[in-house]
C-alpha cells in the first residue's frame, strides 16, 4: 500500500501533463502487447523450410496438388498465399511477369501486416519525452510566477510544488519513453527477420515456377513457328 500511495503522490504532483503522458503509455503498451503476440507467437521464422517442401512437386509440374496443399497451410504459413497466387498464374500460362506480379501483391499485403502499428512506438516515445519537457517548463513557470506574487511564508512551499511538478513530469516522460524505444527496437528486429524469411521463401518459389514454365509470348511464338513449319511441309 505504501508503494501505491507514493505512486499516487508522484502522479498528482506532476500536474495535468501527467495524464497526457499516461494516455501515451497506455497506447504504447497496447501496441507492444498486440505486436509481441502477433510477431512472436503467431508468426514463426519457418517460411523458407515450408517452401522447400514444395520444390519437388513444382519441378514435376504437379501444380494442382501444390495449390491444394498450399491452400490447406495458408493460415499457418503466410507465404502459402504467395505460393497459391504464383501457382495460379503458372497454371494460367501467365509466364514470369504474371507470376511475379501476383506473388508481389500477396507479399506486399503480408509485409504490411508484419509492420502494422509498430511505427507508432517511436512517435509515442518522442511525444512522451516532449510532454515531460513541457511539464518541466510549465512547472518552472508556475514556480516563479507563484514566488513573485506570494508572501515570504508561502514562497518556499509554492517553489517546491512547482519544482516537484517539473521534475515529476520529466521523470515520467522518460519512464514511458525508454521502455517504448527498447520495445520498438526488438519488434522492428523481429519484423525484419520475418520479412526476410518470407521474401526468401517467395523468391525460391518464384524461381522454381519461372524456370519451369515459359512466358506466354515465348510459348505462343514457338507454337506459331511450329504451325508455320507444318503449313510449309504440307
């Protein structure tokens, strides 16, 4: 109970700015918790290994089975959605450009999910620091204004109250900002690792598909030459 009472005194001594910093802390904490669950629990660095299981089937041309297996795994492995898009383009005889375009659409969406809301953390950390500085300035202004107008008996009390407000807001702003920046660094690192893993897996899939299936233009030109040769022979 004594700890809570000290926290209450610390908070109330900081003035109105403390509530704004508290709001920033609540938002930052919510983002950190949500992103941590998503990036560390729901997403794993296993996309390259997952993609590797499809190499043999893709090279053999078993695209319908690959599409079906990828569809069953897309909830656990986001790169499976990119695999499905690339396989669908290959089965549609779209060639390298269409395969890459369809897979890129999915990758952009998945990368966006990984990076969502994390960018707010440095903003909230900076805002907390600046709010602490604002509280310091307003507290000092209040102190000197009170001292200039108060009686000699009240000057010491008013001065100490203003200084307490100034120091408390500065301290609270830093208390919020430092853990938020540390959390941002950890989450950004995890996001980068997940993106790299997923992009490497998608690149392997694209290479298998693009080397195994000719572009429509090349196939059409070859077919046209074959038909022309048959006409000449006839």
